[in-house]
């Protein structure tokens, strides 16, 4: 069932994901590789955000990267315990694997509180011995949730890209997570932007997110793509 959304880019549609225990929908480009997908952890969950309110923002990311994206709602605090959102996320990732998606063909992405939830979900998957997605992108991730991935064993997590602003209240947590991830041998990149990354330098942020996602969706990519990926962070 196709869903209507405000300010959806041309060629992008939202279609309800059927047979899931929680509300979810596919944000779908006209032409895409059906075997690959992004699982998006939307932000503002503590301010009653939901997939409907975030659809326009996510659809612009989908239009840029060209991969279909599964956007879903969480069980929210305070009605549900803080770890409920992580459990929801792990459940929907397992559902994707049951549908035939391969872990290496799935990328996690999220922003704000959703960014913290996706990092917590990676830790849960690791602890339960579930295969990791190909990579993870977190925009201004909120890492104040409980249990926090800041204090976890991060060994074995996939490549992670984090963008945060130098005026963001989560800057110190984001850099601390990056240092801890690096200590545990994770391929992690933390980019600190002037101001807030979701509002300033948006074009450059999205260009880097686009390159990172496409590189990790196409690990067999050409030397040129690999070279662009390596040089992208030369001055960080």
C-alpha cells in the first residue's frame, strides 16, 4: 500500500511494510538494487517523533544514496523501558535477514536518539552472536540512553561513521565512543563540524554519508571508489 508524504522527492515512494509487529514502511526509489537496503533509526523518539514525521527527511537521503530504506517506529519511553527500542530494532533486523537480505547488504543509519539506539543495537547483536550489518552511520547520536554503548565491549562491530557538531551536547559522548571503538579495533570515523551537522554544512555531510554508504554497499567497487573513500577523511 503506497503512502502519501509531504515534500517527498520525485521518484520516491513510501510503502507500508506488511507482516511486521511494529509500524514500518519502505522508502523506495524508482530504480534500485532490491537485494540491498538501509535500516534507518529515526531521531526525536524522546520527543514523540515517528516515521511519519521523519519521512520527508529520510526520503531525501534515499533519493541521494539510491537504496531502499526501511523506516520503523519504536516502543517509546517512558511507557516502555529504555531497552525496548533496542529490542525492537534487533527484531526488525532479524526480520530482514529472514526475508533473505544478507548482513553485508544492510547498512544501519540513524540520527539523534535514533543514532544512539542503532549503536546500542549493534552491541546487542554482537552479544547475541548475530551477524553484523555491513556498516553504520550515526548523525549526532544521543548516547545517554541506558544501557549505553559507551560502556560496552565493541569488539567486532562493523565500520562506523559518526557526524557531530562542535556545539552539539553529544559531542563529548560521540568522541568518547569513537575513541573506545578505535581501542577495540573498530574501523571508526568521527567527523566534528562547526555548529550542528544536521543544519550547517548539510551538503558536505550528506556527500560524505553518500560515499561511505555506497562504499560499504559495494565492497567490490573499483579502485577509484576506494581511493575516494580513503582520501575523504584525510584532513580529519
